[in-house]
C-alpha cells in the first residue's frame, strides 16, 4: 500500500466512525447533525473514490468494503432508533385542539381549501349538470 491509499482509507473511516457514533447516541444538536450528514457523504465519497480511482485491487476492495459497510451500518442504526412522537406529550394534544406548532400549517391548508373550492366550483357544477343530463 502506498501512503496515498492509506490516506484515502483512513480519511473515509475517520469520517464515518464519528458519524455513526452521533447517530447511535442520538445527539440532537441541529448543527452537529448537519455537519455529520455532510461528513457522511464525504466519508462515503472518499471511500468510494478509493474503490473507483485506485489501480491496486486490494485498495479497491477495501474501499468498497468501507463504503458498503458504512452505508449499511448507518442504515441499520437509523432503522433501529426509537422514534418518539412529540405530539403525544404535548398539552394541546391532550385537549384535542390544534397546537401552536401546527397552527400556521392548519391555517394555510384551510385557506388553500377555500381558494381551491372557489376555483373548482364552476367546473364541478358544469360536470354535475352534464352528468344529470346524460343520465336522463
């Protein structure tokens, strides 16, 4: 192995391991997660580039193993994590009213529904009238 190939593979592993740990231990800081996702792409890309670009078959094989192993490990960690429904602990959910977090979305959906109904009402009336005439 040349020094360059060791650099390729160690960089790929060095970027993937911390990312897998962040996902495994559920660190919820937004900036950390964003940086982790960027580093995951770079780590997988570097490992895959070792597979694609290096002429030595051993380096190609190790690069492919790191890429596939990192991807499936990340996927397995994400699949096994407990997903928490934050709505279940919300006081507004218990009182069966629209919570503050969804208030803007609910209002936008209501306005869109009214707008779409107004646009489609003439077309629906015409289609209904045509249907009645063809049935008679």
